[in-house]
């Protein structure tokens, strides 16, 4: 199993975002997780395609855009043009989930579906063959620094089983409350891609934190 660590820049210092992105990649990040919030679908407002475009030339790693916006489709091409590599969205935020997945892929990006803590796995039923990534929320979306909801572990295990049955290389990502202390549990449950915001950007030494996370993953 190859594991990927995706620091969420939601917890970065926005006054010097470019430097933060460069240093987290230098510290060993595999992806840059980019949280987009609209103050409608979630009660917070963050960053959009202009910021994605601004950080794109600074790093080579994929930019993993997590859309927490409604509607979804209008903004997808903007993120593709801004250099996003992966675009994930919540099924509740799209009227036509299959169409949105198709749109993301037509734009040349990998497509992900995000399931909130109370969102059932049945949303995956008819779209597994079109997904590149499934993101399991282990907090309710909207804010960094929340506590990991333990029920996400059972859900990760169920998603991993579905991915195995589908026989395709679909990434299983977990987002919310991931730290050095619980990243191993999330990996054992079935996650292969780990978003961590406050645990990395809130630490003094990004490299030490990412290295400690990898050491936990090596024990799995
Ligand atoms: C929450 C976001 C997360 C958030 C994670 O809505 O999707 O990506 O930044 O932050 P931590 O790791 O602090 O829970
Ligand atoms: Zn996120």
C-alpha cells in the first residue's frame, strides 16, 4: 500500500501562503489539499480559483481541490484552468452527480466524491466505475481543527471493501482531525490518503510532523 499525505492549506498562514505551500512540499507533502468553502453549502468562506492559480507554479505535486460549494458545476472548469489535478465534491451539493463527475473528467482532472459523516455509502452505488477518489469526512465540513469522529473508521473499512470489490485503483482519502496519534488507525481501517491541516500547519516543524506521520504509517 502506498500512502499519501495531503496537508490542508486551510490551516496555513494566509498572509504568507506561497512560502507555506513551498515549505510543506519541501517537508514531504505528496499533495496540496485545497479547501474551497462558499458560506452557503458550509458556513465558512475560503479560497477560490485565483488562489489555486497563484500557488500552482510554486509546486509540482498535485493540487487536491475539495469543493464545499453549491452549485458545483459552474466553478469546475475554473479550477481545472487554474491547475487543479483532483476535484472532489459533495453529492448533496450537485443536482446531477454523474454529470458533475463527467464534467470534472472532461476537464482533465481526477474526480472524487466526498461523503459527510451522516452521508450514506449508497451514493457510490452507480458511480464507482467513474471515480478516482472517495473522500470520507471524519469531521463535519466547514472548519479546520475539529475532533476526529470515530465512526469514520468503520466507514473507511466499508469503502475500502467496495474499492476492493470494484477492482479499480480508487484512492480512499480521509479528511478531518487526522494527527500523528490517529493516522495509523485510519490507515488500518482502509485509508491511503490523509488530509491533515492543523496537525501539520499548527506544528513548529512541518518536516518532523510529516516524518512522524510516515513512521506511524510504516507500522501499519
Ligand atoms: C474541513 C476541511 C478539512 C480541514 C481539515 O472542512 O475539509 O480539509 O482543513 O483540518 P484538520 O486537519 O485541522 O481537521
Ligand atoms: Zn478538505
